[in-house]
């Protein structure tokens, strides 16, 4: 059968031979005409989408660029009592628990076979879980993570509590070979997560994130007793729903988070599902009753060793030639960060501690620069990209009123050093390096003096 997307060309009658033969196209928004001139065919294509003009300069390209720029500035927000999406990140310097212990619970029941989220809830959850593991350890390098599953009314262990993201990703990839089945059990999953978090040190947070795609829970007992135990053990629970709101999930989140039920969200689409998961990667603000016990923490900075002959590591009892020696007892561990199996000392590298520092003292947000203050700069201070030239002065107010979530001049100013940057440098400074290039250059010049 001929592909239905091909264009249908109407028969040319004698009256139309010297005129026009209209072409009916399957593509929406496109019209084509054929004229017979000099014995040949000349095609004239009318692109109706080009008639949409929204930009200040009279073309749609400026509107597209503005939307992309506004999307780049949309960063995740985490506040002590709120999780939501807004234009900029909250930079309030709160005391946060940078040493986290999180149990990720995945729904592996038959409800995850639904195809309302493409390709299915099950496959999409596994893919986003792998991305979550990578982002979690990128934002929390000295934290621990474990993964559980719910199916057939039971809780299954997918991966143990560990600080190595590779182990978790491999375990998640192995789940693709199996199919979701049975019913979930929130109580069994929470009890297993509570048992895994029971021996975590008091200086770290205890958290549980549940990806729940069902509307029921097959529990063997009273889940409210488990809820009381979670509150007693100071374990915070967050839920990302894939179907609809469930009353027990909202109650679970509210009581374990001091009355804050905003940690319970229901995904509207695939992108919203990912955003709800990635919000958990930002460390939560510590409660006041835990601030007094977080004064001092003993850590060890082990040295790297390379042996001529393989020896057993203390963490997995597997032979290896490389590893790290504990600075207290000399036991060898495979990777960092980790807790020494022999003496219990927390072993990290100095880079892990430095990467967690920006959560405690975040970089302040840069402000948009209007046209009246944009003439003092022509290039980005960091990368040297040329800024767009200013339009006539009578168009400044019109262009500023049409922009939302972006700078009309494509310039963003640091309120400390007063330098102007482009949107790409703004995103790179706030999401990657967490430092202002202008402030750092000023500090470097002062130190050289």
C-alpha cells in the first residue's frame, strides 16, 4: 500500500493547464502550488507558520530563543517547607543534611504495566531511577543509597545501602529482564526500609522515596503502626505517585515530615515525573532537634594504594590490587565514600567534601539587566560572547513587557561584582562550578596584591 503521507496531486484539466493545479498535502499548515511555465514545473511553497510573529524584532526566531533562555533559568527549588518549580533556586543559607541515607522504593506491581506514561510506567520508572542515582551522587557525594522493590505483596531488596552508583545502576538494569506482577505492599516496603536505616549514624538524615504507581496497598498488618515507628525513628518519607492521589500516601508524607505534605506529588506527564524525582537530590533542611547533635563528626581521608599482588578488601572480600587504606586501622576498601567495615570510620576524599559545600552556602541568583543598564557591557565577562545590540529607545518598554522569565537584554548581573554574563554562563556557574567568575577574579587580584 502506498504511504498515506505522500502528497496527492489533483488531475490537471485543460482549463487549469495554463493556470494553477492545486496540491492537497497531508502535512498541516503547508500549501503548495504548481505552475506550468516554459514546459517545466515550478513549485511555490507557502509556509503558514512563518506568519506567526511574536518577537520584538518582527520574527518568530526571537520568541523561540526567548523560550529556550527562560527554560534554562528554570531551576529546581527546595525550601525547608516547600518543594515546587519556579524561576530561580532558593538561595537561603539553611543548615542542610549533606550526609544522607536514602532508600529508593520502586513499585514493581502489575499496575506499572500501564502505558499512560510511555513506553510503560515500569520501563520509564527504571530509566528515571538510573538517572536519579547518577544525579543523587553528583549532588550528594558523601551519602548512601539503597533500592527496594514492591511486588507480589512483598518487599524485595534490589541493591544494598552503598555509596557506589555503579552497583545500583547495574541492579536497575537487571530489572528490565523481568515483568511487573502482583500487588504492592507499602507496609512491607517501609518496614524493610526502616530496618536498613536503623543502624545509620545520627549525624545523617534518614529518608525514603517511594515511586508508587498503584491505587491500593496489600498489607499484612496495620500500616498506621508502621507510620508511628517511622516518626519515632525520624525517617522522612516522600512519595511520587503515577496514578492518582492516595490518602495513606498523603498521611504518610505529612506525619513523617512535620506536617509538610508537599513532598507527595502525582506525576502529570513524563517530564513532571522526572522533575518530581530530581527534586529529592537536593539535601533537605535539618530539623531543629537534630542541629545540636551535628556539631562534630570524625572522618578519615584514606590514601590510595596499588599492590603488586591482589588481596581481599574488607568491604566485599574480593581480591583486588588497588584500593584505599583506612587512616585509623589500615583496612582496605574498594571505593569511596564508604564506612570502614573494621572500625566504622567514615572514609571520604577532600573533593567529596568540597562538592557538598555549595549546598550550605549557595551562589546568589543573578538579576536580569534592563536595556537602560545594558549599554555598559558588550560581551559576556566569562566566555566573551557578544551580547545583542540595543533596539531604539522607544521600543525598550514594549520589549520588556513581552518577556517573562528571561532578561530582555540577554544579560545577567552578579549583585556583588556587578559583571554581566550570558545565560549559558549563568547556568554553568549556578549548576556546575557554584562560583561567580567575576568575584573569583576580584579575589585573585586582591590576593596577588
